[in-house]
C-alpha cells in the first residue's frame, strides 16, 4: 500500500507513540536512578520528573491503543490533549530562548530563597561555591554555613549565582531547542491522528466509515 494510506498512517502513528513511551520510561528511569544514587534528594524535583514521565507515558499508551484499534474516541481525546501540550510546550520553549540575563538573575534569586536548606547545601557542594549573590546580609549567613570544598582550600569561594549564570544561557538554549523539536513532533502526532481517524479500514466493511 502506498504511503499515506491507512496502513502507513497507522504505522507512523504507532511508531511516534512508541517513541513517546520510550521517552516517558526514560524520564522515570533517570529520576529513579538519580534518587537511588543520591544525586538529587529533593522529593519535589524527583516527583516532578516522574509525573512528566508518567503523563507522557499515558498519552502514548492512549495514542497507541487508539491507533491499533482505530478507536475514534481515544484518537479524538489524544488529539485534544496533544494539541494542548503542544501549545503549553511551545510557549515555554520560546520563553526559555527569549529570557535575557537580567531575567535569569531574578529567576535564580527568587528560586534560591524558596529552596530548602538541604537543597541549597547540595547545590553548593555540587557546584563548589558558596552563597548566591553578594547583595544582602543573607549572603553572609549562607557563606557561614557553606560546606563546599572550596571553602577549606581558599580564603573565598566563588558565588553560586555567578556559576549559575555562566551555564544558564547554554542550558536555556538547549532546553528551548529540545522543547521546540518535541513540540513539532506533537503537531505531527495531531495531524497523523486526525488523518487516521478520517480514513477507512480496508479490512472492514467498505461501506462503513470508521
């Protein structure tokens, strides 16, 4: 059968959802691996990554079952949910690419002070830095309780804010680029599901429009 027919659309949609399933399982596995090795102990970070993985896995399973069975209701809800995910992800990706250094500083500063002391200690040890920005007396408190290695090796440690900003541009560009790439695959999924729903199954009753 030529590509663009019923079988081709079905196979393409199944393949796309298998990829989504693998990505979802990968996210769950990475979160469990990071927790098991003690790389990240924050339950909020681990829970967030696992939630995204489970959500993507559920969408992929719904799309796969809908494609295999040519199920109109499942394919319809699959299209709606995937379209909403596309709009949300597309907006977030563009925000990551458009954010400037001043906004990055504000976001880092706001995030730092809502973190738990345990999370801040982990970041200071991981990045080998102390405190965030030397703007308030809170920096002195952070520095006093800092347990990074650099504190015992030199009179002063580099501020964590400087290290975060050094890598934030690159990280945001990578996140934005990857997000844009996956958002276009989601549009492809919506288009394939819409096309597949409106095709007839050649093995079924020729007069029945499925």
